[in-house]
């Protein structure tokens, strides 16, 4: 089979790394890919990131299967277009991707489907939001409606911060939401529209600094160890969240296919959904693919149940100077080849002197170990061997999981 991966971040590098090992994949392509993916797949430049352009590429390489990494092409309708042309593609349709594409749609949908989530109201105007801002007390969570690359959510500690945040958020509708306390878990399932395959739970680290301090990022690291949720909690997530969501999507005429990512908060009052994403998480995928022992291609093409290695995996993101604010690019990276483990590229490019930084999250250093402590140590040993000017990374990825060992 010829397989095309759409995207060029760390998640897509991890997907390509896994697909490269599949007995069903003959030729692997990525669009646009990145310098790390180049070692595994033929990278195809894209002139324009439109569904039509991706379709043309898929036709030109006779792709038998296309796997979509990021949300933007999904929300733009790449799956609809491929299916209309009879091309096999993994992901939800544009309408189904609204679960991620619109916070207002997602929140209203959860209410209709009876999925447990934080109390919320939607404001069409900033004036309405200002008038009602204290309804859930403080802290309060403000969410811009549309896609915002993980940066459209602000947690305001008091009224003053909330009013400031309202002025900062993009124009348009906003969701004002009750602040939930608990532990966050990324629970991702894959569905072909009929069968549902839960992946192992993972835990992301969203805040930029150690101890969950500082502003939120796309994710500074993740781990996967088979202990994040108990079997009972997985059952709860399936029964209270995943099944009602998939059933309701079907009933509303927008059946869901592809990866569905439920960002869960494990509260004292049970599991609650913070958000849905219409795709795999980044950096969750790097940890997931490192632990997957079965054939990813066979999951897509033959419905083979995913299997997991017993060894936990950990991914630490090395970020560029300035991230998550204004990012500096062009810093030369040293030590990737000799660090001794998988390094998934995200914001990198080839410069005249070698691979250099080209984005906020630069690398996802990923390793495993006999237990979580060893997996963490192995990952940080590799992180210590990689250097670039201005780099920063969290030092506490996976620490939350140690109390379960
Ligand atoms: P979202 O994009 O909706 O997942 O929000 C991004 C991050 O903001 C989440 O991963 C949480 O860390 C935090 N967050 C979102 N909603 C809430 C909430 N209702 N209560 C507490 N934290 C939240
Ligand atoms: N790591 C969080 C996300 O992919 O949305």
C-alpha cells in the first residue's frame, strides 16, 4: 500500500515512524513532512494547504490510504473531498470535526448527548460576557469559539483577570465555563464508524513551566504507562463519554470516523470532558506510538486491535527560545543523532549548517524504560545530549504518574 501522512509536526513524525514498521505499508509519503520524517518517507512540498491540493498529491502518488494529523485540514473538509472521490482517508468529516472546530458547537453537543462536562454559557457579545462573568464564581475559564492552536483558552483567577482576558480573546462568540479541579487525562479512541478501539490513556503537560506553572502551550511532554486510568475509569469514559458521543453524532446525521480525543478531567464528581479534539494529540502521539506493539497500518486497514508494550514511554518536548510567546528560529541543533533514542521532529528545518529550529515546539525526545522512573530517566538522559541556543524544556514530565508505581 502507498500511504500518505498529512502534516509536518512531531505527531506526524511519530505516525510515520509507526507506519514505516507496518507490514502493510509499501511506500510512505508525507506532506509536507519535516527533516525528521525525511529519513522514513518521501516528503512532498505543498504549495497550498487546501483539501484540493492534498487530493492532487494523493492522486499523483496513488495513495491507497491517507492519514491526517492536524485539525485544520479536517475542519476544511479534506475527508469529505477524499471520500467523494472514493479515496480512503483516516479522519472525521468537516461537520464531525466541529466537535473540535467550534467550542460552542462542542459544548451544546455535549449537553444534547448527555456527556458530563463543566457548566457553561455562551456569549455572543463581550458586553453579555461582562454582565454574566461571575455566574460560576472564580477562577473562571474563557474559551474562544474557533480553532486557536491550543491558545484560545484563558483561565482567569478573578474578575479583573477575566475582564482583561475578554479584551484579549479573538472576536466572536466565547464560552464561559465553570473551573474544574482534578487530574487531566487524554483519552483517545479510534473508530472506523462501526467499531471503537480505545488507545491507552496518556497525560499531557500543558503549562510551559515545571509544576504546571505559566501559560498553556500545545503540550510540553506526555507519558503513557498503562496506569493513568484504572479499567473501571476506562469503562466510565467509554460508557459516559465515548459511546454517547458517537451514538449522538450518528443520530444527528454526522457519523464520526477517525481519532476522537477526549480531554478529560477526573473530578471528585466523576469524569468530565474539558474538550474534544478531532485528531490525535501532540505530544501524546509520540508517547503512544513509542508504546504501540501492534501494527498501526493493520489497525487502519484490517481493524486489528492495538496492543501495547508493558514498558512505559515518555516524550519530553524541547522548545525554542520564547515559546509559547514570540519564538526565535534559526538556532542550530546539536546532538540529535547521538542521543540514543527516538527524537521526533516538530519545529525544525534544514539550514546551511544543519538542522535548525523553525517553530515553537522543536523536538519530542521519546524513550521507554522498565518502569516509569526508568523511562523518565532514559528520556532525560537523551534530552541532556541535545543542545540549541535558547532551548527550554520541562524537567518534571511524568512525575505525576510516579505515585501510581
Ligand atoms: P481546552 O482547549 O478546552 O482543552 O482547554 C485547554 C486547557 O485549559 C485544558 O487542557 C485545561 O488544562 C484547561 N481547561 C479547560 N477547561 C477547563 C475547565 N473547565 N476547568 C479547568 N481547566 C480547564
Ligand atoms: N496535546 C494537546 C493536544 O494535542 O491538543
